C-alpha cells in the first residue's frame, strides 16, 4: 500500500525528517508515536504532499506508484486521506453539501461523471447509519460551533464517504476528550478492512486502547528509532520517552 524509503524532508531549509523507512500493507494499522517535535506531523504532511514541506531525498510510493511529485489534491484523489487538524468553518454550507461537492470533485478528477443524486443519498444514508450520525447533524453548517467531538465526527464521516486507501490520522498533541476519542476510534474500527490501511499518529498511548495497532513505531529526531507490536505502546506509556532519547 504505502512504501517510504530513506525519506528526508525539510521545512524552511531545516532538515526535520532524516531517513524514514516504512512499509504499510493493506489491512494494517500502524501507530506512530514519539516526543513532541520529533517530526510526526511533518511526516504526515509530507505523505499528504503539503507544499511547505520539501522532500529532499527518498521515495514515497502508493501501491507501487511514486507519488512524491504529485500535488496534495492528486494524492487525495489516489486515495490518501489526511485528517484535518484545523477544520475550516463554512457557514451556510451543510455537512452533507460539503461532502457532495468533495465526492464530485474527486470523481471529476478521475474523469467520472457526477454521482447520481439517488446514489449519493444512498451512500450518505449508509455511511451515516454505520457511524450513528443523525440527520440533524448532517444539515448543520460545516464546523460552525462544532464541539471537539462533533469536529471529529465530521472528519470520520468524510473519511467514511471518501473511502480512502490510506487514512492518516494526526491527532496532534492537543488532547482529545474521551468522547472525541471514542468517536474517532469507533469510526476507524468500523472502517477498517483488508483493503485499506490506517496510520494513527499520536503522542499518547490512550487512543491505542481503542484503535489497536498492528505495529507501533517510535519517531525521534526525524528517524524511526524503534518498531514493535502493540505492546511497545504500553512500554512507552510506562517508561516515557526518555529511554528512547537516551539510546539515540
Ligand atoms: P511533532 O508532530 O512530532 O510534534 P512536528 O513535525 O510538528 O513534530 O515538528 C518537528 C519539527 O519541525 C519542530 O522542530 C517544528 O518546529 C518544525 N516544524 C514543523 N512544521 C514547521 C513549519 N511549518 N515551519 C517551521 N518549522 C516547522
Ligand atoms: Mg507537536
Ligand atoms: Mg504533531
């Protein structure tokens, strides 16, 4: 699904990622953990193709295709979904209408016709039922006055609708409350399948109580310094990151 080889990336001429190797197969969930400032968000941004980040060396391939020169929208259309850390508010545009536009933009980019209205309605109904999202929520203005949990609900709904091959959830260090955490985790668990993959980026272990990863990687100072199974997350929770820092 995703292959990253010897990835180096800089921001404002400062090297942040210093040789990342990562292989994510379909059906897998990988967690990336690490101390603040180690480069976790930079990695997710570089995979998504954000322009402030300059990839200086290495390879990023999705299903065997080198995507490192593609624009963020093109990567999105190929099936990469990055959770939005700073959701935009669009007064007057409902959750549903925003989604309809996004789906049709994506189809247009692939040379497809707009999705017929009845098919769109069916998809919205199916996904909102799966995620237990009520109708009232779907007609609200995008992110306007949304609580933390509602923002997450909207993000997970977008993810469900777009059916990405690879979803990257960067939960940042902002600390989700327990409700938001459950919403994200339930959504991700319901959307997990043998055909898609998820990278969960988190500073804290607690999200991984709900989304159980197949692999855990520790990013420190721009490199993956340790990889293991889900038990590694507990080890980190218990011992903190100092021992990782001491070893590197
Ligand atoms: P993490 O997500 O692990 O906390 P980040 O990827 O956010 O780490 O940051 C890694 C380093 O890169 C930090 O030193 C941070 O200051 C720097 N950095 C990240 N994004 C930017 C940016 N847009 N402009 C300048 N520096 C940045
Ligand atoms: Mg940070
Ligand atoms: Mg971060």
